[in-house]
């Protein structure tokens, strides 16, 4: 490797944190969807809680897709960076020999 560094470990740690948070959010989403809002109070509050549960579930789905895309993107970046870094190392080595 050359002197360049890709923050692959840091990116992967961020992805793991997002995925872990996503798991907790998914659990909360399932609990909210299964909740009986009839016990909460008046119709307006019940409706607001149902709307929140629906939007939370939708938002979680979007976040989950983005997290998977970030993970794939980080892997692809690391592979491309390693390839470019190897080319740079080879060129630097070749230049030093000349």
C-alpha cells in the first residue's frame, strides 16, 4: 500500500451502528403497529398514534434500504480504492527504480 488511507473501518463501524439502530427501530415499529390504540384515549389521539406508527414504519423501511446501500457503496469504494492504491504503489516503485 502507499501512504494513502481509506477510512474503511470507520465507514463499516458507521454502517454497523446504523444497522443495529435499525434493528431496534424495526422492533419498536412492530410494537407500535400491534398496539391497541383504542386504550389511548379520544379518537383524535388514537388517529394521531396510528398515523405516527404508519409513518415510523414507512421511515424505517426507507432507512433500512439506505443503510444497505451505504454498506454496498462502502464495500465498492474500498475495493476501488485498494485497486487505485496498488496502481499508485506500483508507479511509485517503478519511478524509484528509474
